[in-house]
C-alpha cells in the first residue's frame, strides 16, 4: 500500500498491546496515520506505543483502559479528536476468550464475554459514528470477528455466539451509516500466531497440520486485510465479513 495512504487519518485500535492489534497499529503508523492505541494493560499499552513510534517515526498515543466501559469509550474518542483533530477509522479489535463446557458455563463468564466482545464493540461504534457523522466526511469501522462465528468449536459456545453477532451488527449498521459515508466490515481470523497462542508450545505444529495452506496466520496476514478494508480503496465495501484462515473453514478439521 502507498506509504501515504493514511496520511493525516486518525484511528483508534482497541486491544492493541500485542498480537493482531499491535500489528494493525504498527502498519497504520508506518503509512502515515495518527493512532490511539488502547489496551487494558497499562504497561503493555505504553511499551507497544514506544516500540511503534521508535520503529515508524509515527504518531501513536497510548490510552490504557477497559474498552467495554462506556465512559472510557467516550474518553478514547475525545482523546482522538483533541489530540489529532478528528476521527476517521476505528478498529474494534479487543475481545476475550473464556473457554468452558456448556453444561457448567457460568453467568459471570457469559456476561463478561458479551460485555467486552459485543458491548465494547457496539458502544465504541456508536460513539465513533456520532463523531464521524458530525465531521461530515465519512469514516470506516472494522470489527474483529472469528472463524468460530462461522464454525462450531468445542468449549467456545459463548465466544462464537458473540463473534457471529458482530457480523450481524456490521450488516445492520449499513442501514444506519451509509448515508453518512461510513462503511463497516468485519474480519474473521482463524488460527493466528500471537504472543498468547504461542504460550501453547504445540499450537503452531497442530494448526500447521490442520490448515490447508500449511501454517497458521501471522499477525501481518490479518493486519494487511484490515488496512485495505479501512482504506479509501475499500469505501464501496460495507456490511461484509472476510475470513482469513488459510482455508480452515472450508474443511473445518477439529484440533480435538
């Protein structure tokens, strides 16, 4: 992509202290964007921003906090506008995975997954869209879904349910946002090598065997697609979900 493709654009990316979110922020800054990087972990958030600014010479600001909290969501949007003058792109990447057997899954786990994955995304989209509407120059929203929103996966009933719901939210928001030139899409990653997944020493080996393309995704595979969908080149794409899984959902072999 053109290194000036995102010059002067302002973006918020949640859950970006490491992994996919970090790589999205890094690529946005490398291509000229001003980025609000969010993570719930303050130290992780600050160190990620430092790394990105040192590498890209970009404009990345750390805003640590719980992105499922409505008052904090408002703070993120206000910070973007006060720091950089506007808000053009939101990538609602933050999410939590709480595995559990359906028969014993607790209300606490269920409602926390919904609060973060659904509530955090919904209300961030709402706050951002209101700001974009006021600016009268359009914008782009991107939600982070999952292949588990397309295919059943053991012990991930609540998580998969939340991710499928995000894809329906994106479709529904086409009705609400298109007249304001705001497009909204989702990405549905499959197995991806991140700091978290690599804590399982067998993860890469198992998913290399299960993935038709012969390996799990790298964070850059996901970030590359995100950058396209939030770029001006994709303004006529809206209400869509793009699966990035090396072909896994086509045949869906189980790791269990």
